[in-house]
């Protein structure tokens, strides 16, 4: 099995190109089910999760071409098989995003329940309740959610009791083809949702309130072909910003946008990291020592849970103490024991962790159970004395394209072995 070997201590310097956002691409691909297309997605990343979504759509009966050289995905055709099988859904939870589009367009979907996950229980009750409010009838049988709406979905006012990115996306897609008006209240406002809404509008959907927590969708009879550029990956950008900061280097994140990274940028500045917006992207520079800072994860525009592990790695070598509180997922501190093995001083209780900065981390063999936890160990390895081996690299391949190539191009000593 592949591993990543890092020899730490090299300040990074140079440019890192930021790819299209994984968490925008997955729902955009599911949106391809809403029309015969073609739907052309530009700036598509080459990641394991994208390949999984492609396999899912292909088994539904769609044609999905991924031109990796051109970074383009072209989706066309219609679903014939309305079942999303366990084998694919258990590999990637975002597979449940096919449910809204399938029920809306074909009046039926049979989607495996995703089951547990390393970072939390992650139920999908909000997706189900919302579709029920739009007229779908659900049967839970054999580990599958079987939804039926033979006469099509109808508009409804859906008030989310809790902000959910996936449920907002599923219901937004479903609403585009429902009869009448759907109002999504307390909707998630993540940039990936704005991107999905923009793409749906290009396909002919009628949506108001993009970027706010109240989306109003006027259903249309059908959607058509469109070409849409995927937004840059704010989490990839934030991760490499932490890489520059933890090594005391200077890096230009090509294509990264300040608007997507507000809370992360504010926090990095509080820690003593310079962030400047340039025409080609964001420049991250750290010249002096790092200071500790407190963060709490929140739905956008708050500090992203997908940046919590990376920020914790950074705080391991900052001066003073930092309190990190995770409010989105109940089990997202799986990186703590691994960082501790590298010499970090972290204590956690419940949803909060106290990190007391140390002058140096030391390299060690480590492994993690999810994507962001894994990359936080890569960051720690870049700053650590000696050699770090990160095991279970397949987690990284789900969300970071050419990680070791991008980092070695800016001076890191990192290789896949
Ligand atoms: N929740 C429910 N019921 C639901 C849906 C969600 O209780 O029906 C809870 C979840 O258990 C969680 C909270 O609501 O506690 C927020 O979950 P959300 O639905 O927003 O998360 P998601 O859509 O499953 C997406 C990203 C995650 C990211 C979260 C939060 C994709 C494909 N995934 O997940 O990304 O952490 O939003 O921002 O967009 C990652 O990329 O590493 C990753 C885990």
C-alpha cells in the first residue's frame, strides 16, 4: 500500500495551483441527472471521489466523459437504473446527492443508506424529511431508502432545523423540477451551494436568494444543456495556506479567492500569517513566530470544519495555547492521538481541544481515518524534525490532487513510496 514520506523543516516557496472544488463537483455531477444535457463542467479535479461519482452515474445509465488533460467532465444521457447501490454509497456518502434529482425527474429512487462514518454518525433524515414535504413517499427496506413520487414533486416551504450542506443541495436540485415554488429556509450558504445554484440556473432553473440562507426556487418543466466552470477548492487552498504558514515560507495559491476563505484568512492573520490578495490568487507568507488563536467550527461563513484538523496541526507549533471547538461533527478529533505521537501537546474533552504549542514536532509513522485528518499529519510532517511516514494515503487521494507533486514543487521533501 502507498505511503507518503516527508522530511520536514523546509520552508515552502513558490506557486501552488488550486484545483476545482471536490465538494462543488460532486453535487454538480449529480445535477447532471436532472437533464439529458450535455452538462459540461470545466476545471474538474482528478480525484478518487470524482471517479466514484462517475461510476455511480454510469451505473445509473448516464454517459460521463472525464477529459483529464482538459480538466473537463461532460455528462449526458438519462438514468435508466434508479438504484444507487450499497457498494458505491458506502465508499462515498455524497452518493446520496443523486436522490433528489432522481425522484424529481423520474419519480422514483432507491438509494442505499450510507451508514456510519469516521467523523460522526451523519444521518440523512433532513434529506428524507424535505423530500417527504415535497410529496415523496419513503420506504426503508433492506438498508435502502426507496422514494416514490409518481406524479412528480411539488413545491413546499422547508425549514431546516439545522444547517446541512448536503440536504440543502439535494432539495435545491429536487426543487428545480418540482411543481410550484419551494422555499428553503435556514439553507446552508457554503460557496459550493452558490456554485450549484449558478449551474442549475445555467441549465434553466429559476432560483432566487443565492448566497443567502433563504433559497426560493420556481419549478420548471425541464432543464437543458449548460457549460459551467467549477469554483476553486477553498479547502485545498486553506490546507496549502497552513502548509506555507507551518513551514515559515511564502506561497502563491493560484486561483484561490478571498471571498471563499474569510474566516480562515482572519484566523491566520490573528496567528501572525500574512495573507494578500493578488491578481493570480492569494499570497501566504509567514516570517515571524506563530501565535495561538481560538477557533470554533461553524457553517459558512464561519470557520469550516474541513479546515479544523489542518489548523490544529498549525497550532501545535504556535506560541501559547489555542482552544479548538468542533461543532459540526461529533467525532472529528481523530488526528489528535496521531499529532500527539509527533510531540504535540493536546488535550480534548467533548467537543473542545486545548493545544499548547511546542517549539518542534518530531517525525513519526502515523495514520488517520479521514481525508482532513490525514492531511493535517502531512502538514505536521512538513514542520517536524526528521522523517514522517503517513499511512493510508487513499484518504488523501479522495480530496487532494497531486498532493506530493504540488508540495515538492514548492520545496518540500515529500514522496510517495
Ligand atoms: N445532519 C443531520 N441530518 C441530515 C444531514 C446532516 O443531522 O440529514 C448533520 C450531520 O450529521 C452533521 C451536520 O448536520 O453533524 C452537518 O452536515 P452536512 O449535511 O452539512 O454535511 P455533508 O453535506 O454530509 C458536506 C461536505 C463535508 C463537510 C460538511 C460540513 C461534501 C461532499 N461534503 O458534508 O466535507 O465537512 O459538508 O461542511 O460536500 C470533506 O470534504 O472532508 C467533508 C467531510
